[in-house]
C-alpha cells in the first residue's frame, strides 16, 4: 500500500491535469480519493469476474439494481479515473487480475 501511495503522490500533478476543472482538495485528500476510486473499481471488476469474491451480504452484488447503477456511474465522464493510474494500480497486484480474461493488461506470468 505504501508503494501505491508513493505512486499517487508522484503522479499527483499528472492526475490533477486529467480533469477539466481544478480539484480543490489537499494533496493528502486527493491522493486518498484516487486510491479509493482505483480500489473500488478493481474490487467491482474482481467481484463481477469471480463469484468467490462475492458474499451473501455483499452490499452491491446482493442487490442486482446496484451494479446497474454503479456501471452507469462509472461511465460518466466526471467519474472517470485516469486510465494510466488505474493501469499502474492493477500492475501493482498482478496475481489478482491476471485471470480476468476480458481485462487484457500487459501482465507477465
């Protein structure tokens, strides 16, 4: 996790420049938001791809309408996580995402 925080801190200016409007958050809050967004997206992908990651009391997947709403929210332009940061985050955990067939990321064996 410390590595991801370091990456987000090093890329903060590049991340902020991906948005049309200035984001009036402190550096710490902005970095935390980027990391939480990336973690959320990765967990959605994992839970959608592997049922073993879902539990019976899952707040999203136990309510079918929720995943539909989340998918809609994720495609809104203002909710986009910069892809380069998503990719960097995924590459930090290759063992988790290697077996997702539709997610063709450049990950070694």
